[in-house]
């Protein structure tokens, strides 16, 4: 696959094959996370989906996180806030997950600047399994990443494919999701929220 922007930091891709990469490929010799390398993999995934890579995605507005867990291949994401309108209380966000990558369990509380967040996730490309509060299937443990297995409360699962929409159903509901084998690109429709209001079940997470 020919790169569209040859000036970008390069990891060479002929095809998008996540199995070529190991977790350590996204960390520097000092152990710090390399968002530069991570961005290149997300761009390759976008290209494999024929997703249009807008100029804003090439800039600083496109952010990456490994949640301070140093397990980027299984716990990480990229995203861009296309719009945040606190006056009229709505946001538009795009989220990107590599194959098998998950956003750890979290919930959203009210702050001085915003009410508790309600959100819907519209899967545009790929698929995810969304976990919310409720009755789990008996074998759900097998589908929870090992680093979350002992702590997550949200165990009711729903598979969402491209075109499907899933959502949190109650205020401050714990939720998390994991991408399928192709990865996923998700458009989030949500009430305006303050980043200070996000809470993670794992207290070591930084976002």
C-alpha cells in the first residue's frame, strides 16, 4: 500500500496485518510510549477500510492513549474530537481501535462544568463487543482481557457490527468495549462532558 503522505514518520506497510507487530514496537528504549509509531498503524487501518484521512487527523488534534498500562496492543485507542459545544451540550467524537484493542472499563460523572455524560457508539467500520451493566452470559470470562478480568463490573455483552449503534442506558453506567478482528472505527454521539468526569475501574489508568 502506497503511503499518501511520504513526509510522515514511517513504518512500512504492504498490507494492514496487525500480527506483524508486537507490543514493544510501540515503546521506546526508555519505556515511554511512542504515539508516532502508533499513529502510523492507525493510518494503515484507516486506509484498509478506505476511510478518508482528513487533514485534521494528520495534526495534533488526533490523539493516542495506552491508558498508562504499557499494553497498547490490548488496551489503547486513538480519537479526535470533531466538535465540542459546551454551550449547547453536545459532542462529536471519532474513536479508533486496532484489532483486539480495548478501552478499559469506565464511567462518567458530573463535574462543575458538565452533567454526567450519556453516549451512543455508532460503529462505522469493523466491529466491537460492547460491555455494559446487566446479566452476563456464563462464559463471559473468556472474552474479557486478562488485565480486566478480576475487576470489571460491566459484563453484559452486545456485538455491534458496522452500522449498528449501542449506548449506555443509565446515568454513570460502567461500560467498556473491545474491537473485533478487523479493528473498529466508531462515531460517538454524546452529551457535552468534562474530561475531569471520567472514572476508570483500574486506579492506575491515566488518560
